[in-house]
C-alpha cells in the first residue's frame, strides 16, 4: 500500500511543485539567461531528484514485498 502511495505521489508532486518551475523556465528567452535562470535550473534539477527518489522508494518497497511474500 505504501509503495502505491509513493508511486501515485509523483503525479501531484509533478503538477503542483515541478510544473510552475518548468513553466518559468519555458517562458525565458535564451538571451535572458543569467543568475535567475541558473537558480531555476538548479531548483528544477533538485525537484526532479526528489521525484526520482519517490519512484525509487516505491520500487524498493515493491521488491521487498516480493522477497517477503515468496521468501526468496
């Protein structure tokens, strides 16, 4: 159950947390690149790392559940 919740948590995390940063980056013009765009890219990278961690944690829980269930 916890694995499912972690797996599903990616969707609202992406929509509510990552998407606003992504929209800001998409509206920037290449000639406007500077400190603000660098900050947004670093933030975007960190947020995607968190999203990847959610998926990895879910996969780990699923694997542990399989091992426990089948006593491998």
